[in-house]
């Protein structure tokens, strides 16, 4: 099953979204939510992102959805040194994209299909 990693500047926001994803998808779905810095401040920690990726990389792929621009930069930095072609950074709405990706992943869909579902969440006319 494809895993979902959400990356936020806020630990509380990431944890809340992780909780939501656990409610709307299968209990078998692997979801990791990373937010804030190691010392609890707002920001994005490359070390926390790296650790979360290492925990889920054995899945059928990982869809990574960040919340803001510097989170994107942090994820890109981590991915530059990460040896896997099964991790996809997706430009999608943070909540809607993560929900669409999670529900699709829970159905057993391929990495490509999960990525597409996350991206399509940007277009409300398709909902």
C-alpha cells in the first residue's frame, strides 16, 4: 500500500491532519505527520522529515504533501539525498490533497493513481 507523509510548519496542524486521515482511510494505511522543529517551534525539520521517510520507504511508494513553500524546500533537500524513486513530492492542497490521496491509497491504488488523486483535489469542479 502507498504511504502518505504530510509535512507542516506546525506540529499541531500535522498531528490533526494525521488524525483526520486515520479516520477517513483504512487502518492499514501508513500515515506519517511531521510538523514543527525538534524543539517545538514553528518550522520544518529536515531531520524529522528524513526520519519519517525512512520509516515508510518500504511501502509501495510514498506521497509527500507539504503545507507551505519552505516545507517544500525542506522536503526537496531531504529527497536530494534520499535513494528512492518511489517517493513523490506532490503539489496539492494540504488537507484536501491528503484526504484524496489517503482514501485512494487505502483502496490499494498504485503510486501514480494516488499522486493523481492528490493533485486533482486542487480542482473543486472535479469534486
